[in-house]
């Protein structure tokens, strides 16, 4: 962190700082509200000061972006599993790597990082070149198509995680290991689900960044970037809400529920299936939203430095 702070201050002299041109919230308010002034004595009628046509179009563009933005909440809930349920699942598995080293289950998020790096480096020189001749699109996929692919991959990630949990619980039942803290199944069987989440992250988050960079009104780019981050927060709140509801419903009548303290006696796989189902429904809603959306003319893609900084 000390090196990062030093690099920030050294590089800050190279930045081109653009002065703020006013709050986007003010522009939205001006476009939504009309202010009545004193009556015009000559004409005998009320004078209405309206906002500019540009501000009206900016508000319309923002409203068109909101449904697309909303479809990212479920994905953020799936993404948050890497620091929650994936870790709990990993705690019940064999974490040894060699005879003397034990890897913490939370550190498997390293494979998400590796996946992001590999997929990002391979996207333009490999995937885009491979599909460009079929799609006839300069970037290989449109921004909405790229984001939709990420949503599909996130569904697969939940399916893989649920399948691993089914296998783990079956092993517990066969060998009667209900009260054993960890079972002899390597934690590295979790790598595919982490890797899939990383792939989904590249398609969804980067596609989302490009989409809002191109489609957001020029005066509201920072606002849309903030709204993208807000979907991450809402996704985490949604995950907390789902866990609370699932726990409340599945523990009635003295039952252990899906996510008890001892996962060997629970059904964490059901929770993964639930997220997969919600992600599938969200994807169907996204298809409707994407079909309805009309692109505006764009000025060009964001710089690689902007993409890497937000990743």
C-alpha cells in the first residue's frame, strides 16, 4: 500500500484534470421540474422557463440506462459468493497442499484474479478476432451482447458450485462423515467455479464499463459509473436478504435449514440452485431489456488505462 500511495503521487502530476462542469443531479432536476415565474404583463400569460433540449435528452438517456443497470444486481449477488458461501464451502474440504502446507479457503479467490488476467489478455487478440468474421462487429460483440455472455457464465458458475456441493454431500452420506470438520475432498475442486466467476466478471463488468462510457450522456458519465458501483452494493444487500429469508423459512419446525453451522447436515447446494434460478430469470429479463434498448452514436472505446483502473 505504501508503494501504491507513492506511485499515485508520483503519477498524479501526469494526469489531465478536467474541472467539474456542475452537478448532474442539478441537470436532472432541471429537466424534470418546470419553474413558473411572474406573469408577463405584455402578453398576459405565464412565462415558463424550461430546461434545454440537451438536458431533456440527457434525462431520457439516463432513464433508458436504468433497466440495464438493474439487471446487474443479481450478477453482483453471484459475484459476492466468492467471499461468502464459496469460503464456507471450502472450509469443509481438504485444504492441504502437500504434507506441510494448508491453504486458507478464502485465498482461492486468487484463481478469480488469474481468470480475469487471462481472459482480459485473450479477449481482444483471440476471441474478438475469432468471432468478428461472424458477427461483422468491430469489437466482436456489442456491449450488450458481451454483458449478456457474462450473465450466462455466472449461471454456469452457480451450477458448477451447486454440483460440487452435491458431490461433497453425497461423499459425506456414503462415508458417514456428518460430524467431521473437513472431508477428504481437495479444495482445489472449487477452482472451476472461481474461474467461471472471473470470466463472467471480464464479460459483465468490462462490458458494463464500455456500455456506460459510450451510452451515458457526456455530463453524467461519472454519475453512471457511481450507479454501476451501486449495483455491487445492492447485490450484496440482496445476498444478505436471501440468506436471511432462506434461513427463516428453512429452519421452521425445528429443522436445521439449508445453511446450518454444520454444512455437512445442510443443503448449501439448494442455495446455489436458487441463485442459478434467479440468475436465469434475470438473464431473461436482460434479453427483453437489451432488445428494447436503442444505441446512441458513440465516440470510441474507453482507454485501456481507464478499464484497468476500474478493474
